């Protein structure tokens, strides 16, 4: 690729010199790791195109390439376009997420998918990044426009989404959305009294889920009292890390993928541990840490409330999701069916995280005062800027 001049005023030129290239590089590296693990998580007994496992691997590679393109394309949006995109995507996928309650496909006890010719889609995955951006706009707009009911609108919108997710049911996504919303409220200046109420509420909700939702109760009990027969997935995944040791057994030499049905999705980190060892696993953790810390460093220098709230929410959601997946693979927390961004298998998950991180890259791009004024001068989500 030719080197772009700083004088290049094309869309690509302006994007290249304003985007956080460290964060972009780390994200592209994650896509590359996802490609390698898509190969590693596929048993090599038969790689013929007639083998369904080979087709799954090929589909994942296509998803990764498409997700990377979507991420880069979304990162070229200006702030006003980010808001408009989030509004459109949010409306469409909120309706589709609600539609799953009526005509959704049930998989593993959850009605979260919509069946389309040749594939299924999980609308809630695309709804989450749009919801984060919309929530940030509502909270920021109430500061700019006296009398604007941004807080109540944000509470109502997030409450509706949480209600739908609970009805599916999707306890993991419910907890992730609620936690991200709390982070945004806290950064917006939530009174400490309500912070305490929220913490108590989270505790009460967790206890209620343990008491009244059967599969949550079972997973917590198996985490506290694992047995070889009943906690098979967690014990098998943990043993994979032991088998891999420091340097791993080598590409294609792992065995956990033959025994765990969710090896390429929920337990892909265990596949990495067995085949590539502790060093590579620490490297994966480091890449996620670089993305989150780099993003937070950008947010700390941000003077626009909308950008700060939206970027912080996107980072919190991304980081929490990665932590939950890796921690559950290591039996540090109860097992939870949550994907590892850009690495676990799944079309909806990969494409949605591409959109998610594209929004983040767009929000954290360097902007001159004139560019900000042009973006916020009129239209949806106009903001006042004094810097």
C-alpha cells in the first residue's frame, strides 16, 4: 500500500491520519488470531469441502474478512454519521430482537435467532453497539438542551431492551447491557446514592437469577462444586491449558476440539491454550488490554461528553465480554456462553463486533475544532463545543 501524504484530503487520507493506528493494528491482529484459531479449532481428520466442519471453517474465515471490512468502513464515519447509523441500526435490530420472541429459532434453550435462507442471525448482537451510542447521545443531549428528558428516555430504552433479553432468555447479554449502561450513567455523574442502589440491585438480580433460573443455578453450583461427570466442559477446558503448558502442543495437535462441542465458540481460548501454550494466551490477553487501555487513554483526553460516554460504553462492553469468555474458560467464574470478540465462531458475533469496534474507531479519531463544529452544527445530536 502506498504511503498516504498528510496533504491527502480524500476520505481515506483523512481517515488514515486521524484514526488511532495502534488500536487499529491491535484489532487487525485479533482478526488474524481469529483466522488462525478458525483453522486450529477444526479437526484435521477430513478437510474435504463435503465435510460440514470444513464448511464451518470457511464460513468463519469469510465472516472475519467481512467483519474487518465493516469495521474499517464504519471507522470512516464522522460523528454525525455515527449517530445516524446507530439510530437506524438500533431501530431495525430492536424490532428484530423483539420479533425473536414471536418467531425466533430456539437453540440451547434460548429463542435468540431468526432463521434466514442459508443462515441464522442473532439481532441482539447488532443492537448492543447501537444501543450504547444512542444512550450516550440521550445522556449528552439532556446536558445541552434544558428540559430534554434524556435520562428518562435512556432508562426506558435500556429497560425495554433488558426486558426483551430476559424474555429470550439471554442472561449473559442482559448482564452485559445492564453493566455497560451503569458505566455510562456513572461517568455521566450518577449520584453516589443511586450508585449504591444500583450495586444492591445488581446483587439482588444475581441472587434472583441463582434462585429462580434453573440453568444459572446449575452453572453456579457446578462452579462451586465441580464433578467430573456434570462439569465436563469446564474441567475439559481447564485440562487443555495444562496439556498445552508453556509453549503448547503445536498447531493441529490439540485434542480438546474433539471433545468439546463449543470448542470453536465459547471455549476457543482453551483451544489456543492447548495448541499454542501459555505464552500465546498471554499475548491474546495483552492485545485485548492494549485495545481497552488505548481507548481509555483517548477518552481521558476527550472534551465532548457524547464521545466520552459512547466510547467508554463500547470499551466497557468489549472488555467485559472478552474477560467473561477467557475467565470462564479458565474456571475463574461460572461458565457462560459468551463469545471472544473476533476469535470465537459465529457470523452475527463477528459482524456485530466489527460494527462495534468500527464505531469506537470512528469516535476516537483525532478531529480539529472546525471539523467538530461542522459535524455538530445542525441535525440529529447537535452539541455545543467550547474547546
